[in-house]
């Protein structure tokens, strides 16, 4: 039986079976709602801590001309700056660059006076924005997996390694309640379709930094996240960086691109079994390849990228020891 949902809702053969799965789903939905509620409450609390509004000078460097913007400290974001420039800046900009060398999320508040560059995928040196795009693809793949898998597959998101564009694929490692799953072409196509659905929704990528205690509370129903969090927060002075897209929340140091809509053509290419995990579970490496929106390749060229992305990505595996620099899902 396929473990990926291709038609929703699923029609079960018996009422008893439906009731069993329905109860599981209610629990799963409740966990997601609770995590989002905690995220929203903390986001609101941090905004209210700003108190008296202070002004900062943001020196925008770029087309059509350099200009100084007066913005609000710890409230205004690069996206708000783009709104002062033009609608085109808002639509095209995927990532910001502060003071010439600090990549910055478009929806992350600005803490002080700074210079600001707005980056898209056609800048002279696209390395920084491409890494953010690749990282966002991994994050979105996690959301697509949660949307697509049936409950009885017992899917658990593990982690995703830092983006390495030269590897040829973005990655998300998962744990499944099966040691024998081999992804069919139909299942991979269904996952690819889930990614495209997320892109079409134009979901904002929200960043939130929280303390370790709150992060543990948010992920207390996720075994692998709970195991990872103490080490992650230790490397970041007791803090944990979270991202939210729609209702999907995960851990990543970021940065990520501004919205899911920057994902263009996308293919989930492979599912490699990495190792057995306990009695009935196994770790799988899900891989894919994507282009930013607006980028077009002919069928042959894109097929070459897909073939490359099917090969096992050499990034550190979840069951291997990792260096301090690899601690978060980079």
C-alpha cells in the first residue's frame, strides 16, 4: 500500500478503521495548532516588549537610486523598506543584505542603523540568496512530507543538513515506521505536487528566536526535535531559531527567502534509506531539486539536474557524529 496520500480525504473500508485514524489525526492537528499558538503568543509578546518606538536610519543601496529611509527600530523589516520603494521591489526581493555582509530575512525586524541591499536571483553574486533558497526548499519539503504522508506511516521529521548547492539536491531526513519502503515514481510525483501547492499559496516565512524552555515545550511531542534542542540552544547562548510557513514550524538558523512563492519548478527525486532506527523504524533521506520562480531550463537540461539529484546526497547523516558548526539545520 502506498504511504503517500494522492487523494484526500481517504475513503476507509470500515467505520472502525476510519474512527481509529480520525482520532490520530485529531491528536496530530491538535499538536500543530498548539505549536502555532505558542509561536503566535511569543511573537506577540516580543513585539510588545519593544515599548517606545525609536527611529533608525536605513540607507538603501540599489536601483533606482540610493536613498535613506527612516524606519522603526525592532519593528520595521526589510520588506517594509521595500514597500517604500516600489511594488516591484516587494515582489522580486528574496533576501536582504545588511551592512554589505549580513544576510537577513525579509520579515525580520531591523535592530539598528544599517545599510540595506535587496537581493533577488539575478544579482551579480547570487551565492548568498541561492543558499537561502536551497535551505527554504529543505524546509518546504518537510512541510510537504507532513501534508502528504498517511498517519499509519508514522512519519517523524528528523532534520535537514545545511544547504550545499554543489551537492545537486536539497535534503530533508525523516524517520518512518517501515524498514522496507521504496518510494514509487507516483509517490515522488505526489510529493513534488505538494511542494508546488505550497508555492502557489505564497506563504510568508516568519522567523522567531525563542529560549530553550519554550522550544522544548513547542516540540515536546517530537522525539527527535526534543533530543536535538538542548545541544542547539547550547551552541546559541540558550536560544533557538524557529521558522514558520503557514502552520509548519521547524528549527533552522536561517536565513530563508521571503515567501514560498519563490519556488518555481520542483522535483522530489529520491528517498534513500540511511539506517534502521529501533525495532520497526528507519531513517530515510528525501531529496529534491528546484529552480527559483521565473527561471526556465529546457527539458534535457532540467532532466540532467534531476538525475544528479537522485544520487545519495553526501551531507552528514543523522546517525553520524557532527561538528559544532553543523549543529543547527544551517
